[in-house]
C-alpha cells in the first residue's frame, strides 16, 4: 500500500520548490492588525497570529456579497477545451449550474476573486457545502454531491481559492493556497472559510434551514475552521483530519517540495507557531460552542495526513465529549481516490450525512 501511495504521489511532476517568504504584505487588509506592520517579519507574523487567535471571530468575519447569481456556464475543463477548439457540439449538452459571487476577501488575482460553486439542488430544507482537497480539479467531488442530492440533501461544491477556475494563469497547480509563503497561506485559508460561509448565506436565502459541511484533506482543515465560527452548521464531515497545519506540511509526502525550500531557514516548532491561526487544534474551544454531529474519516496507510495526527484529532473530540463517529479507510491518502476505496469513502460520507440530518 505504501508503494502504491508513493507511485500515485509521484504522478504529479509539476511541483515547484520555493524559498521561505513571510509575505507580511498579505496582512495589510486583515482584521486585528491595528496598524502593526513593523519589525522582523517572523515577529510580525507571530504578533498577527496572537491577535487572530484572540479575536478569530473578527478575523473570519465578512460582509455578505450582494452579487450572488446562479448561472449556467462552463467549468474549467469546458473552458480549456473551448480555447483549444476541442469542445464537442453544444447540441444536447446542458450547461453546468454554478453559484458565482465576488469573494469578500480581495486578492491581487482577479481570477481568484470570483467564487465558483457547482450547484446540486434538492427539495427540502437540508444542504451541505462541499470543500474538496488541495489541487482538486473541477470534477472532484461532483459524484459525491450527486449522491447527496439523490438522498435529498442539496450540495454546493466550492472551488477553493487558487483552484480550477480561480487559478492565476501563471500557475499550473494550486500552489498559492499552500506554499512557502507563510502569510499568503493564512490569507488563502481565511478566504476559503469566508467563501464557505457566504455559500451558507446564499443557501439560507434559497429557503434551506439545516446545514452541513463536508471537507476533504485541505478542505477538511478549512471545513473545521468554518464550523468553529459558524453556528448554522449542525452536520460536519472531516474526510482526512489533522491537528496542526504545519505538521502536515512538514511530514506529508505531498508537501515535501515545500519543506525542502524552507527547512534550512525554519524548524517545525517555529512553523507550527506561524500557522497556528489556520490549524484546527487552535479552534476546538470554538467548535465545541455549538451542538453538532461530526464524522472523522482517516486512512490507515496515509503518508500525507499521518494517522497519528488523525488519532490526536479524534482524541481531542473524545476528551471534550463531542458528538462524533469515526470511520477508517484501509488505504492511503491518494489511493482513497482509487477503486475500490473511493466508493467506500463515498459510502461513509453519504451515509453519515443522510443519517445525521435525519436525527
């Protein structure tokens, strides 16, 4: 299983190693900054982190967008094929339904500032926001969303910041979401959380009243932080869960190129401190503020989210007496998306969402 996992990981040969960059310019528009932008970059980030953790409700606050629109248009794949002149005839093809709006978090990249969320409607009052994994393409998790819709749970599949249609033209991967740029990585997480909360606003405007969130890998981290600051979420599924953002980057197979670019300049303890503001472990107190039912899924042979981190996450849920259940996949992180494990994972997630809402 480890050998298979390694082969699957090696298929991506477009990873770029970059040096450590504190990226303090990304903090210019953050709440909690209070004009503090002077001094050593690491100390500046450390001070921002302290203030964010003390006032995270403010950091993840936002103004509801005024330009929600449901459009039938092409996804990233269709647009790429159209540019290459390879798109099949439109006869008999139904354009994809997308919710689109302007992200409350402005970045220097115009493509990233428009949010795209594929819409899978269903009758009733139940809906989930689905956050895919890092570097997910536009098709990832669409089949899972169709299953939710079939079971009577509407789904919005959110394109994460810097992914598919939101990817800046100079990048081939979603490198700006997770990278050696410390503050930009924090900013991307803040944007993902706020975009997910905006999706809940739109769903509520459509008449839905019971809400859940499903996140996978990086999306799981974003989903947990969203739930910690969002009382409307009563059903949460964390598909591959971990504790500290830095620990995953430092030890994970898929982020070795990031560590290679920074480990001569920073150690794990300092990196963990720098990314505390986007680590699930920092927000368990806030997550426990509201009653909700959760599912934690982890993979026994995971080389990206090491099982020990998932077990620490589960232990924290147990210590706090949170209403949760656990499912274990007999595979790894990448092999979770392969036959037959992708069907087992979808079964765990769909069954949980269906029964949790029923309860």
